[in-house]
């Protein structure tokens, strides 16, 4: 019995909190929030006496929401500002959607008053179509004006408006064609190329890799990078990867000799005490212990080494003003290192991790050209970081 009473009290508490929260939303003018809250409560067992408060709240919230929306529409219509056409259209959609949300619940009984809750529904089809057509014409005409300007931000605004127009009124006039035009005109095109101020030849394949922006994933909605200029495009910006210095160390082979020793198990021996006597167990048998011996190896290690350092800078240039916008330094280092070794003695005295060096032999040093090229992956990563953190248009 106590469990049932506790459960009933808990359900009453939850119900009271829900009603109070819905009342609070209604008082704060969040009419649609109150309707949604009441709707969730009435979706099941809507005619239960315990849910009557929600019916009253939904009836009141609906009437007030409708009154407010129609008042806003009247005010926007009197203002006659075309910028309000979207608001008017959305308000008519909101009025209609609110009705369609409540409709499946009807009728909703008010038991004490012996009547059904009153929801005055209207047909907004004509108003929705009329407001959509007025909004479509405004968006279309205004976008055409924006596309005749010389400002990229205006082109981008036209692009957004035209896409919105296509979403509310698909197939309207030549909107799809205008969307493509707006995107083309609103895009910043960046010409990317390299310069070499060093006294060395920069490998062509390194330059091609650095300028292969298809692997960078950097093109965004409004910025496109081209390493090869294309006809019919007026480039807005230039990005110049300028090689300043290439330093390559001499080929070096460093030799080192060292000794390793280790104790290993070598059978067993009889345990003797301090006086040289045989130690026996409780049964009189001699005690045997592990015998260890020391092994030793002389190691002759050879370390091949060659390093390459490339320093560069990335220049951002505004082609309209022919001015340098900003410069970013960039540097990369690639190190070639190969280790091999010979030995004299017992190689088991070495750590296991060192043993593979004995199977290696000297290898040819990479050419200077290869060293410069091998620095490319690090250069690409740093170039991508510069572009990602520093946009041309801010």
C-alpha cells in the first residue's frame, strides 16, 4: 500500500511540475512552447481528468499565438517594406503549421464546462501562396541587382538569397543559372606559383607536389586555388611559395667502436661453501647451482649521415592593388641516417634490439635533388597550416 501511495504522489508531483512549467511558458509569451508541451502531455489518454489543465492551457496558448501572429502580419503589411516579405510568409506558414499540429488531437473535451475546447482554424492557403510569390519576386529582383554590382560580398548575398528562393519555390524562372553565376562571381580565385631565389635547382616534382592543391583539401565554398591559370578567370589574389635558401650537409660516415659484455648461463656446478667444501641438502646430496660465464663482443658501428634544410616564405598578394598583404616564413629539414655494424666476438652480448644492425651494409647516399624532394612532405604540411590559419579575405 505504501508503494502505491508513493507512486501516486510521485506521478502527481511530475504532473504538477509539468503544468506549472507550461503555465510559466504561457505567461512569458512562449505560446508555441506551451502548445508543444501540452501536445506532448495530450498525445496519450487525452480525455483523462488529470490532463484537463493541459487542454485549457493549449486552448489559451493557441488563441494568443494566433492573435499575435496576425497582428504582426498586419503591422508588416502596413510598413510596406519588402524586407518584411519573408517574415510575413513565415508567419503564415507558422499559423498553418500550428493548426496542423493540433488537428489530430481534436476534439479535446473540457469536462467541467461540458464542451470541446475551441480552436478557430482558418484556411491560409491563399495567403501562403500569395506571400510566397511576393517573396520570390523580391528575392529574384534584388538578387539580379546584387549580381550587377562589383562587390563580391553582394554576389555572396545573392547566392544565399537565390538558394533560399530555390528551396521555397523550386524551378522559379532561371534561378539555378543565377545561382551558378553568383557563386562564380562571389568566389575568390587564388593563383599559386613558386619562385626560386636559391643557387640550387628546386626539383620540378617538388614544385608540382607543393602546387597540387587537390591533395590539400583546401578549396572551400568561396576560395579556389589554381596552380595553372585558367582562361576566363580574373584572379583576385596570388600566393607565392618563394624558396630562399637550400643547405645540404656533406656526406658523412661516423665510426664508433665499443665493447659489450653479458653474463650467460653455462650449465650447472656444485655449490661450495667459503672453505671450498661441497654443500649438501638434508638428504646428503650435493646441491647444484647455475654456472654463469661472461661473454664479450667488440662492435664497430658506422653511421651514414646527410641533412638538408630548406627555408622559404609564402607571400600573399592582392592582384587588384598589386600590394603585398602578408608574408609567412616556412622552413623544413630532412635528415638521412643509416646505421650498420660489424662485430668481433660473441654477438649475443648485445641487446636484442641492436642485432639487426649486423645484417645491414652501407647504402648509397641520396642525391642532393632527392634530399630536397624528401623535405617536401614536411613543407606541404607547413604550407597547408599557413593557408588554413590565414585566409585571404577576413
